[in-house]
């Protein structure tokens, strides 16, 4: 692909979110970016069909970001052209009582994509080491621990280890994993939140709960950085995409996804000689009708 940005945002070693770009500063224009996105959506559709036909592998895409970073619109614009039968989006909200009655990875495990399909997690098991690390009292709902004093350094080490083991198991059993962090600046988030308030047709997107979380921005950046650095592996890499420009985040994301699918070496099923003879027989029968 020309103008391929997929390797530019791959996390190699430890990332410093503070020193990571939130805005695209290259030469590509938004108009050209939209043309590239349209072309690559066609390619994504072809690769999705091949993934489905191959039937031996699956793709899991994990999207994490602060509020208003553009996860929903990215899903809409990147996957708008794929066959919905082969792609499923799961948005993870606050766990309900049934989900809290299981281990913290359970609800993600039951939502994993089948072989031949693409699964998109809008938020994920990482919430357990992000929002739950900023608000450790949330972990008490799991009913395993008695007080927040138990959530010490060892507790979080075990959580990261559980996540790494979970993702390694998936990768060893046919699932390719892509983890994307949409890196938005507090200035851009402020603009988007104000847009949600000022534009009537966007009012429904605004949540008063976004405000207290915004006040904890520095804490969130710290836990994001820790989570990414503790869990970015060759078999489950993290990508930190500048997200202040939505159009660019979409171009970078679709390139990352296409590259991952191309690396799977997907194949259409080969037909046996007997099956090929059957096709010719069916052809003759249809043509003679």
C-alpha cells in the first residue's frame, strides 16, 4: 500500500504517552486520506471474505481510548463496507451482576469471534486495569476481596499476567489480536465534548459521567501507559494512533487491520478432484435446462 502508516504506530519497547503524538503532522491531506480509506475498504471487504472462506483463523480488534476519542465513528467508517455476517462488534459497558459473578475475563471470552470472523471489542478486558485501577473500589463488586488495601502492586501484576496469558492462549489457537489505543489530547476531547453539548443532534452522546473522569486525565494516562507497556507482545501488539484528526485515525487503523489479515496467508478452500467433477456435472445439468 502507498502511504502506509501501520508500522509507524506499533509499540516497540516502552511507550511514553506524554511524548506520543495526538495529532497527525505529515503531508497527507484529509481529502487524500478519504480516497485512501475508500480504496482500502474495498480491500478489507475482499480479505474479510477470504478469512470467512478459509475458516481456520479469526481476527480480534481491541479499541481502547478516553471518552470522545472516536471509537464508535472509527468502527462505522472503517467497517461500514464489510459483510455484517462475518463481523461482530461488542461494546463493553459497566459489568452487570451476572458478569461480576464470573472472573474478569469471562464476558470477553464468551464474545470472542468464531474462526472465519472478525470481532471488534469497543473497550475490553483492559477496563479491569484502566478504570478499575483509577477507581480500585470497583473491583470489590467481584466479591473476592474485602477492601481496597488488597489491591496492591502484586494484585495488578497478577492482572497483567492473566491478560497476557489469555491473549497468548488466543494467539496459539488461531486468533490474531490487534490492540489500538486512540491517543486523543485533552484539548481535542474538550472540543468534542462541547460539540456534544452545543449541537442538539449530538446531545444524546454527552454523559455527565465524562466530566469527573476528565478531571482524572493524568491518572488515566499513567494507567494506559502501564497497561500498554505490560501487555504489548509480538502476538498481541499495541498500536498508539494519533486521534485528534478522526480521518487520519481511520486511515491508520484500516491499514493496521489489512496488514494483519494479509499476514495470515489466508487461502480459499481447495476442491478435490471429485468435487471438481461434481461441479462440472452440475454445470452441464444447469446448462441443459
